[in-house]
C-alpha cells in the first residue's frame, strides 16, 4: 500500500513558503536574537505563584491589559493581548485580508504570515539611508489598494527609525484608500523618539504593535496591539479563545507592577552600552556601522559569513544578515562584559 504524502494536498501558497528560522546554536555569548542580556527570575518579584491550573485563564486578559494601560496612560479597551506580536500580525491579516504592504528589509513575519494566509504582498525597498521610499509606498497604496501596511520603526534589522513626516503622509494616504497602518514598535523602549502613540487620537486607521519580549520578558511571549475599539473589535473575532495562558498573564502583570523600575534600569543600561558599542565598532578597521535606535546594531564587514563563522568558533553568536543585506551582520547589545569580549574577538578576526 502506498504511503500517504501530505505534500500532495498542501495549499499552493504553503508549498512555496519557507519557514521562519530561529536556530539555536549553543554559544557562551548569545547576541543574536535581540533579547535583553539581563536575566529576570520569578523570585525577583514573585514570592509564590498560587494559581489554580484546573481553570482556564481570563479570556480577556483584563488585569494584564489594565496594567499595560496604566503604564501608557490609555484605556485598557484600546489594548488587545497576543501570544507574541506574531499572533497579532496573524490576526490582523486574517481579519482584514490583503494585499499587505511593507518596506524591506524588515521583520520577516509580515511576509511569511501574509503568504501563509494566502494574500498578496507588496514590498517597497528602503532607500540608501534605510529610510522609507515615500513616493513608491504612496504609489503602491494608490494603485494596489493594500488593506494593511506594516511599518517597523525602529526597523529590524537596520536599527533606524523612519522619518515621522513620511509615515504620517503614508497614514493620511492610507486613510483615504482605505488601509490600516500598523506601526510595529517592538524596539521603541530603546528609542529617543516617543513613537506614534500620541497620533492614535488623530488617525482612526492607525494601530501600534508593542511587546514585552525585548525589555526582558521574551520567555513570556506577550505582544499587544493598541488601536481604536472598532478596529480591535473586528480583530477580536478571530482571536483564539484563551490565547494567553494563566501563568503568562499573572507573571507579566506582576512584572509590570512590581519589577518595572528594574526593567527601566535594564533599558537605560542597554542604551548606554549600545552607544559605547557603536563607538568602539566604528574604530575597528574594515567595519561599517549603521546608526541604531534599537537594542542591536547592524554593521558591515568584508566576507561577513566567514567572520560570522569565526565568531561562533570563538563562542560568540550574532546574526548573519548577508542574505538580506550584502556583507551585513547584526549584533544584539549584551552586557558590558559580553560586548567587551565580542569587540576583542571581532578585532582579532579582522586583524586589528
């Protein structure tokens, strides 16, 4: 009897899809995933977890939404919680459909999820300064009529913020289309700009994505979508019931109320180290460093893949971005000691 091959009935858009690669390569210094380098333990802010696990979690994640709302000084009714930002991106595309538009290079999941859902995607290349090509983006909005536009600012992997004026013109054009513009502010806590939260009152087609992952709670997988109640109400129709588990809700809420001051200290330290790391990288011959407002730095070297491999052999893991940007590597800002070791090894590899 012939064996069943599921590939015969896979949807065509899935056949052409490559999965997001989150490889785990054991290294003593891990600077590849844009995580906080500072360990956070439950014992830092919780003495005892006394939660009955025989009951389902709060389907509305009300306490967590209220804790987040308090930090941002907005209403909890303007917040939707997801199991990471990825889930919320999926819900948005599932709800509003396509086409989907975004500038590249950027976070890969916009394109991966669009393709997996089976909607068209349009990509607009950033200019030579890694800023948005305003003219092309606006032209695509007018001609291709995207339902959703994703803009990551600060952008991953380039690290820079996009011009506020350009984004505002895109939002205004999109409103007439009509399209929803989603500003992904995963790295906003490390940025000198305030972000687009103040503009929510001016644009009803604007939504903002944020996360707790980059500031020290990546293991919890908490993302949140901020937008007007009508928009969230539609997306909530496709949200899976009980999508955020009871432990995650409890721990994240406790961290926001009891540990947030320490998290802010971590953020301050990461920003200080980012500035120092940028300065020291720029001193190394053969390294081109790009400005960053995130918790990572993009830089270029000759034979980047060879440098990447040699760093791994020395026990240091960063991210090889050469398939996206020629000869580019991305390093997450680590602790002072980790950054010092990374700089020393990189200098040795490049013959400094």
